[in-house]
């Protein structure tokens, strides 16, 4: 029997989400290989991401191997940012058929809510070598206004 003591170590508690995500990916990849490269559940993968906050905004980096810039969709609505894509496999010429696949096409989707609203007009997105980098500018808060008393 395997027992992992979680209550006494803060380091283990911080590592638990990483451990869980790693196990989820391991099982997802195993199921995809058994189904010859097609997603077993038809659901999208959640790409790994990093989020960094500055005074001016946020930098969000997603790992999406196999995706292309043309298939990428990024939407910003208030504090909510959604990234979606479908990575399609290479087209096969007539007369060829896939015998074995370990590099399946993947569909990615992830939504996150940030602490402050994002100014989508001033924000930027860059996609290079399977890595999507979002530079999101915080929306300037409207200052206090004075009301005229009649």
C-alpha cells in the first residue's frame, strides 16, 4: 500500500497540483495511443501555462506543441481570457495510409480569469515554435469623478 503524507510538509502540498497534472497527462496520452492517435474522449487538452503579473499587466505563456498560428483563437472578455486551437495532423497523399502514430493531432483549450480587467486593444499575442505568449495590459481604472450638486 502506498501512502503519501500530505499534512506535515508544505513543499509536498505545493507539488500536489503538478503531480496531479502529470498523472492526468500520462493517462490521457496512454488512452490516445490505444485509440491510434485519436483523442479518447474528444475533449481538448489544457495546455501548460505560466502567468506573471506586473503593475501594467500580465504575461501569459502557453505550451501548445503541434498547433499552428492559423488554427489559434484568443478571446478576451473583461477579466476572462480564452485560448483555443485544433492542431491537425499532416495530410496524407493518395495511396498512403497511417500504420502507426505516436504524435497525434491535439486540440487545446483553456480559460482563465485574471484579477483585473484586460484592455484588449492594447494587448498583444505572439505565437512561435509552439509557444503562445500573451502580453495583456490591465485596463486603466476610471478615477473618481465629481458630481455637481444642484
